[in-house]
């Protein structure tokens, strides 16, 4: 019986870390990178773009930032 239980749970040992990285760690890292980039570029609302990039599913938020967010530069902050 213990061999059956061990074999039944084996795929979860591999799948669970991948799921954790894809759905928990990656959005946090994406939000951090988007926020830092938005602040550096002078985008109007970097915190909102970080939230959009982190919480819109399937990395669509990151694509939206790359396509739309980088064009929303605050003209007053540039020298």
C-alpha cells in the first residue's frame, strides 16, 4: 500500500513547485519589475501598472504595460 501512495503522489512533487512559481512568485516579480521600470520611465501611475501586471491573468497585464504603459510618460517629469 505504501508503494501505491508514494506513486500516486509523485507527480504532485513535481507539479506543485511549478504551479507555485507560475501563480505566486512570477506575478510578484513581474509587479516589482514593472513598478521599477515605470518609475524609471516616469509613467503616470506606476503602482497601478504594477497591480495590473501582477493580477491580470495569464501575463496579459504585463503585455498591456509593454504596449500601453510605456507610452504614458509624464511629460512634466522629463527634463
